[in-house]
């Protein structure tokens, strides 16, 4: 058979006799296609011309994301545009605006680039090696301040620049926290407390009265701010008048998940006799207010008036169950979080006399948000878990 009587089938890519030709393919390939694709040509063309479903997103990017597109996302825009996608479909897939899609298509048509233009403004004054040295030194010397890093590494930059470089890697300057020098026995007691009460549910935690006392000095200096021009900090107009005030008062109080218990102000030193007097007036009445019936527990720290023999007899005679609270554990007492809030609110009134101080303590105690109190008291499961994770050491709460 000569080459003039043969043709190359476009489907099977074999030479076939011209007598076996059906269009550009051989009869065998034509019959094979008919067998596996019986859809009439008119119907097939109708299906192919139908509007395709909305394409799925290509990147894990939220629609409200404000971060600029990566170069990979920009390249995807150009690619999808070249294969015929509309701007709206591209925007829905990349999760950006149609204006952004148009911007990068036009940028590609003008400059064939998806990189950012060189930005105007002050150039970065540190190299990658300097940034790495700053991060490594700060990690190895956690007490070093930015000015110390500038001095030790002999950097030709300011401490403020070092602070910005550290912030870029999520390292920030904080006031160092301190904890009591726990002994091994202290740590074991704290861990034992967390393990022993870890099975308690919300119902049990909501039946505890948490107690403590707090000192409110009259001469309490709060931070004040003033708006002034530079260099005039010592002008009389902008100076604060420091008035020495004498006097202080203690506040004993108790709270539970259901709300505020009773509280009492006192000025004399707290001994076992005074403590039992406060308990007689405020503790029993608070418990009856929240739980007329049923069991409840009382929490107190390990101060000497609390653990005195006469105080223990008082609890026994009144049938009050105490939880086994570990020593040096203010971080586990929800009422400690209340004191900070209460002091802030009281001293915002700038009391000048003991009468004003006592008035605002009583008023702000009564105005305490009960939802805030409930949240504090029911946070105990999280506190105990943090304590166990921290192997008995102080927790941040």
C-alpha cells in the first residue's frame, strides 16, 4: 500500500487505509468513540456551553483579610485571567476584591511583574544578620533591655529600633513578675490541691464562699496625665499637687458564683478574736443568703488568725466545712482579682478624707458587676489545669 492511499489517524496515531477513514480518524476509533460517548453532538455542545459552577477557593484566605496578596496569589490571578476566568470568579476564588484583581492584571500587562514597586520612605536601617543577632541575644539574655542590647552588640541603631525589631518576632518588654519562694512542700501542697479538686463540677464550685481582706490607704497615688508642650513639665500649670494624707482602712469581704457576700471595714489589727467576730456577723449571714439549705464550703488563706486554734473551734461549732486551701496561693483565690478592680473604681473618686474613702468603698463594692464575680468563681477548673501544667508554680490569672 503506497503512502498516497494511507492517512495518519489523529486518535490512535497509526497509519490506516484511506478507505477506512472517517473524518480525521479511522473507522475503528470512530466506532470506539460512539460506543463510549453516545451523547449526540448537539447535546454535547449544549452541555459544554453551559455556565460552569463557581470555582472553589484556591487559598485559605478570609474575605475580610486585610493583608496584601502574596506573590503566589498574584501569579494565580494572572494565570486564571489567561485561561479565561472573569474578574468576579477570580476575586471569589482568591478571596479579594475585583479592584485588586484588575490592579494585578494591569500591572502584569504593563511590567510583566507581580512584585511590589520599591516603596518610598526611610529604608530599613538593619540587615538580616543584625536582626538575627538581636533576636538571639534577647532570647539568651531575657533581662536585657533594648538599650542593653544596643550597648552589648555595639549596634549603630537606637534602642527604639531594637524594640521594633523584637516586636516583629513577637518579643515585648513586660514588668517582671515575682512569686513566693516556694519550697518543695509548698509545691506539693499546691499540686495536691489541684489534683484533689480537679473532679469538681460547676455545681460544687458555685457553693464556695471565697474570702480575703484588703488594705485601702487614704494616701494612694494614682497615675495622672497632662497634655503640655515639650520642656514645660515643671511649669506650675502642669504640675500636680501632692497632698500627704493619713489613714487607712481594711476591708474583709466574701464572694461566690451567685454574687457578693457581706463585707466589713475595720481599722484595728486583725487577731483571732476580731476575725471570729467578723465571721459571726458576715460569714453566716452571707451563706444563709445564698444557700438556705444544702452544703457549702468556705475558703480562707493560711494567715495566723485564720488557723488559730480558737478559730478552728469556731468553725467546728458552727458546722462550717473548709476547703483545704494551700499556703501562698493568692493566684488561686478569685477574690484577689476583685481587689484590683475595686481599688481602681474607689480611687477614681479621689477620696480626701476617711469618710469619703469608706463611702466609696461601700458604694463600689455594692456596684460590682455580678457577672464578673460569677466568671471569677467559675474559673477554678482553668486555674487548676494551669497550675498542674506549671508544676505547682505561680500561674497568670
